């Protein structure tokens, strides 16, 4: 019985991290973090900006090498990744771009699709016919026509024209195309970095339904809290180099996290009070030195080091700016300035 349970768990386990560390300079992004990811989990990654959430994903993908620790990945699993950045505007058609998520089979389907859709293809040319027959045979051997139907269905549900080129698309259309490419391979682990950026509400709702029915594991970074509440069944929080795991969705996470932070704050206050008392003792002068004991001195040094290494909870900064009189000197002049982020004009 025990053996069967272990085997089932082993099959479901996709990733295991053990004491993984990564730092840029003296800034630890991952400080001996441990984590397991199992099939069926829909995990939201939370943390302050700059905490290393996107970097953490890239470590799992193998694009960034950790400084130390163990990263184990189940053999043969498929992993798909949606980058926060939009795909490039290039000459690829939407069909070719989404089929690219299928690696080898996708390349066969792209070649066949290009031959059959290209108006310049000469179907009376025997070499063309032989090439098409060869592609058909290779596709049939791996049941590729069923996958082609999946591509066509994905294009349809995302309202994307198969033959439109990426260079002609808006930011929203390219984001939908990137989602289609990530989903089409039916990966074991789907990593999504800010997936709702540039999406309209109907597409976000479609994505929520799709992820809730997804049979693999999902790892998502998002600032869209309603989306996170809709899809997550586990939260991990990356903060000050540490990783905490919460085995429930976003709404319950907020409640328990606040309780934990309050308890942490109370413990820190008690620690600081004790440290202040010990500092006063050590500074009492000759009388204190006569009665001080080395064990207490060593304990004080350890407390100082513990306080130095404490990762302070991020808070609000108080900034005061005083108004000054005009200096009479031209500081800045701008003429016809334009700035846009992707397709959205800011100035």
C-alpha cells in the first residue's frame, strides 16, 4: 500500500527544488529555497516588484543557472512558457507561429500548410506532389491531422486569422497568439508571466475557464488579483529571498498571510526590545564589566548578527519635498515628445 502511494506521488511530481540559491551581487533572490510542483496544481507566484518572480521561472526553465542547490525535473515532461514580453512582429503567419509550439510535428504541419496555402504552388509539378505525399505520410504516422484540427480550433476560439502575419497584429492579438502557442502542446507544466496583459475581458474569462480545466500544472505571475482568485489553488510568495508556500487560493492566502505577518512583526518587536536591554547592559561601564559573563556577551553578538540579517518587510516610504523659488535657469524643455508602450500611446 505504501509502495503504491509513493509511486503515484512520484508520477505526479514534476519539479523538486532543494536548497536552491541565486544572488546577483550581494542581493539574494533565492536563499536556499525548497519547493515541489505536482500535476493539477495551479500556483500563483506573488512578491514585490524586483523580488525575482520572473527570474525564478527562468531558473525552472534552465535559462538561468542557480548558484547552488538541487533542481530536479521529471524526465520527459513538456514545459511551455508565456513570456511577459510580446512576440516579435515578423513575417510568420499566425498558423505557423502557433504550430511552432509543437516542435517537430509543428514543423511538418507548417511545411504542409505553406505548400497548400501558397498561391504560387504548382500542383502539376511532380516534385511538389512528392513533397506533399512525404509530408502527409510523416504527419499520419504521428496522428498529426488531429493536432492540425487543434491548431485550427485554437485559432478560431482566439479569433485569429490563420494566414495573417505577425507583423500586422495589435498587441492584444499577439498576446492571444502567444497564449495559443503555449497551450497547443498540452504541456505538463504551463508557465505564464503576466498572461492577462493586453487581453480583453472575454479572452481573460476564456483563459480562466481553460486553466481551470487544464490537467497539467500551472505556474502564473500576475498583478490581476481577480484572475488569480479565479484560477489558483496554491500560492507561493517570494519575498526577501525566501519562498513560502500556502496550500490554498488567493482569498484565503490574504487572510492567513496577514496573520503571519502580524505575528512576525510582534516577534521582531519583542526581539528588538530584548536586544536594546542587552545593549544597555553591555554599556554600563566598569560595574557591568565586573559582573558580565562571556556567555551573555556571545549571546549579544549572536543577536546583533541575527538583527543585521533580518529581512525587513517592505513598507511605504515617507518622502518630503520642499517647494523652492524659481531659479531663473531653464531646467528642461520638450517639443513634440511622443512615447508609447507597445500599442498604447502614453504621451
